[in-house]
């Protein structure tokens, strides 16, 4: 059985990815930051819907001092639940968001986006790749905002661009171990990201939907399907790519 680690797996795209992996019989270690009850609900759903085993572990991507201990917890759960020492897939999905205009920007906001969305993924991968099976795969969740200059997203989009660029570099470095590294860049997707902006401001959904080639915004399941397929052997000859998953947003 293959085993995947999904950061930010308690909601949104991470939740949908964990469930999709479980339906394919992939064991899942999912992480959460603030809502253990949501994470445990995902664990139950994975185990009920697909028959795969799942575990939830706490993780603060902005606190790199905890990554060594988190890696030890992963190794413990691998041995306890699956009688293994390694895992196969890593999905760097956890992150924070929300707009802030340049004239309002605070250093605290900048650092929170930087530490969580970019440095967190880089240094967590550095720690976990020690326990990754050769021939495995990594998918990083970037964003189409890296190419689209929406007001208020200068820091978020720029750091997602950094994550997409880093994807290519680390794909080269891990190629000798036959570990593939790719990214997906969702367009507007209806999740609770950014404090649930779509639920708080439903009036923004239709204008964004009209910018899509298919007349709607995305769902977490739309993105999860691409992630799990990128992990599979069907995409075994694909690495260092960033695939936009936006339904032709602003096509």
C-alpha cells in the first residue's frame, strides 16, 4: 500500500485530496493546525469510504523548530499503523491567504505568508524527504494568482510564484532518486481559504465564474483529481511541471 502525507488536510483542497487518495486505497497522514475535530472527521471519512487507513497529526508550518519532532511522529505512525519506515507521496498543500493592499501591508502579514506558504513547504520537505521512498512523488499547491495581478495579492501571488519556481529546482535535485516533483495552480476555488471569503462575500462568485471558460468557479474536488493523478504512475514521465487547474480562468 502506498502512503501519502497531505498538509492542510482537514479542509478544502487538502480534505478533498485525502478523500480521493483513500478511495484509491492510499493510506493518508493528514495535518491540521487549528481544528483537530475537522481532521478527525476526515480520518473517519477516509477509512469509511475507501477502506484505507488514515492518521491526523498537528503541524504549524510557520514554526520550523517543530519539523524535526513532526518527522519523528510521522515515522512513529508509519511503523504503528502500516508497519513501514517510509512513505510514498507528499502533498504540500497547507497554507494561509487573504489580500492586503501595499499601502496597508504589515510586516506581520508578510512574514505569516512567507513562513507558512513558502519556507514551511521548503523546510518541511527537507525534513520529510529523508523518509520518502525512492520513486515517490511530491505535489506542491501553488496558485494561478502568481500570474494574475489582482489588487491585494502582491505578496501571496509572489510567494506562490516562488513555490512554483522552487518546484523545478527540487525536481532536478531529487531526480537521482526518481522522485517526481510537480505543482498545481488552482484558480478561484470555493473553499474556506482566506477566512471563508466566498461564504462571507458570495457576491464575488458570479463575476469570477464569468471569467472562467466553463462559467463557474472550481471545487476542491476539481483540484484533488489532478493532484492524485499527478501522483500516480500514469504520470510517471512528468516532473518539474506546474499545471494550472482553473477551468480556463481568464482564458
